[in-house]
C-alpha cells in the first residue's frame, strides 16, 4: 500500500510528520504518526515561542482501505506558553475534515439521508458517536429549495428541548421538497422570515395552502398580496367529522337507550365518519353469523337512532358531493351547505357552519386545480409522517437546528416525489 497517497487523501502532508510507521492485518490498518511541533504560536495570547510540555495520543478512524478500516494514531504535541502559562494541544481539525470529505463523504451523506439513528450509523462506519455527529454538522449540505409559486404551510410538534411547541414547515406544493423549517409558527418568526424575501419574489407567489390557523392566514395576507389562500381540505372537513362524532358520543352516553352491536362500534367508531371510498374491503360478520359489508354494518347501527342516522347520512352526502364538485360550482354549493348547517337543530352542526362560514372563501379556493392537482397540504401531511418516524427513531434529539437539517436532507435528497 502506498501510505504517502493514503495520507495525502486524508489531507496530511508527510512533511508534517517527524515519525511514521504502520501495521495491518486482514481487518484493520493502523498508522502511527508523530507530528512535528509546528504550532508554537499560543492560541490564547499569540506568543510565538511556546515550549513542548508532552505528547498526547489522538486516534482518527476512517473508511479508506477498501474492505479494511484504517485508524490513524497521532502523537500530538501539547504546548505550554511561557508568556500566559496556558497549555493547548496541537490542532487536528483539518485532518479529520479532509479525511471524511475526500474519502467517505458520499457514503456518509447517503447514510444520513436515511431514517436511522446516528448511533447505528457510527457503528456501521466504525466511528464514535461524537465523531459521526460532528461529521454530519460539517458535511450536511444545504438542500433547501428556493421559494416557489405554490407553498404549503403547516406545523409539526417540536423536539422536547426546543423553546417552542411547534415548528413551521414550508414545502413546495409541486415537488414536495422543503423550502425551509422555522423553529416557531408564531407571528414574530413568520414576519421576520417573510420580510427577508425580496418584494419582487413575494409578489410572484400564486398560492398559499394552509390549515385554519389564523397566524398563517394573516401572515400570507401581509407578505404575499397577490397570492390566493386555500384551506387544506383535511382541516375544514375535520370540523364536520368532529360534529358527527360529538353527536355519536352524546347519543351513546344516554344509558336509557339500548344499541345492538354497541361493543363493536365502540372499537370501530372511526368508521362513522370515514369517507365511503375508504371503508375496508371485504365483509364483517355479525354475532348472528350473518356476513355484511363494513359500510352496511355501520349504517345498520346508525339506523337505531334517527339523530345518529341523520348525522351519518349528512356527512356521507357531503363526501359524495365534494368528490365531483368543481371550483366554478363550489361557491353555490358551500353557500347552501353552510346555510343548512346554520339552520340545523343540532348545535354541533351549527358550530361547524359558523366555522365554515368564517373561512368559506379559503375553503372554496381548495378546489382550484394547479399543475393537475387540487390545492391541498397533502405534501406536508406525508412529510409529517417522516417527522414522527425520525423523532421516534432518534428518541431524544437535543439540538433543534440539527434535527431540521436532518429532516431537510432526508426529504430533499429523495429522487422524484
């Protein structure tokens, strides 16, 4: 093996070594290097004639020799300053950085872009956990994409060590890639961030897709005056589904009423507000042994109470209507639907009608077709699942900035969508 070439690949000049030797077996090569004391300038006071106090050993593991691992064992001078009496050790920063950047960069970045712990990565590459994290901090590229025509805005729960409960994510509607992650969704952070975007760019933004958080809507109005604001369908539909579930709970809490199949429905209560197209395939079996579809079983259960049946059928009707609704017909549809909710005898529907009425214009905008798709926060909802996966796997990120960098690397390094 040409060790001069190996050292050069690690960014080490052979002329900086006063002694050099190596040993190797089938699994590992160890290179012993004693460095010349050429850092005699005191890092504290700048005195140029520091003396050598002793030599300390520092090991750096790399990924350089094919199937084998390589360890470079440095004997480092430790200096003492006669002027300020402080001591310091010969710096190796450039060696460690060059080692990774020249030899293992691509492999390390590939591992970092996977949803796995730093600890598992450190074991795979035979580095310490601290070295692995330091390499990530040093090498992780900035993969944020420029702000685009259509932006999805949403939040996710921050890591426990963060100063804020929620972080704000900005995602491109078309590519599903991160534009950025903000440590907070509060108005000051949003204003500070958007204020840095040139006015010419902000005027070109066409669409902002958000949930029903007023902070996002007001910020979008202030900073993107030409943008159309759309409420994500999942969020406004959650109000009508919650209204139906409140009706269900109120009715079933009445112990004076008997409901056949109540125990099964207590386990499958979500099916009452499930979109018809998303019901489980296949059939389910009643206690009597009769086989029936899941939809029919839920409907049969609701038929035992007229109020519950009305709420169930009302929601199912809205689901079916929205499937075929277009933007040009959305205005009249929501006018009539909101009016029916506000005039309902069920207080749960009345509250939903008030909310829908308040955000009606933004709800209607969700039926706009852009690049062949309806405006929605679907791209962010998929990303939020990865956020949860990474948080569960890492189980204890302490550095929020590092967590955001890792999320952006994982999402934006993916090919396609």
